[in-house]
């Protein structure tokens, strides 16, 4: 997506790795929607974010936001055994509603760079087949 809302919910060890990506999304005008620990981390670093509940914390929660098309991109890294249940449902719901879903900080960083380039007009969209034809 070139605009809209990004849901970010990441494991503690990934929080420092997602910081620049979240900042860049915010600078482009994306709304940043985050769960508890990620909210505290990002807002403490000066990144504007809005808190949303995890599934076990009540409603409305992350799945409601995805189902209601309030989210345009999901960044969710696996966060251990306790979050495994939530992560699985977030992933399944995003796929069901055709919401792009990213599971690593590196992919999130690549995505934000691609979105920035596309918005500047620096990134022509090509299919994988077109890229393949150019190099072979």
C-alpha cells in the first residue's frame, strides 16, 4: 500500500530492528497501529502510534481491525510460545482478507524502502517474469 494503516506487533528482540521502519512509515503519513509492548517501545522513541489490544486482552482487538479493513499492511514477527496463538490468527486473518503480511524486520525494511521509492516515482512496477526476462 502507498498509504493507510500499518499494524506492527513484533517480538521484543525485533523492536530495535523495526524502529527505523516504523519511523519511515510515520514520516510518510501512515497511521501506526501497535500492540502493548511495541506501543511503549515506539512512543518512548518519539514515533506516533495508536495502541490496539491483543486477542486475549478484549475487544476491539487486532483481528477485528484486520477483518474490518482498518489495516493495510501487517508487520508481525513471531514472539514465542505465548504469542504463537495470536500470531497464527493474525497471519490467517490477514491472508483471508488479502492484507499484505510481513514476518521479518528485514522484509519490513525492504517494503518501506520500496513504498518510498514508488511514491517518489523511482520504482517502476514489474512482474517477476519481466525481471527474469531482463536478466536472461
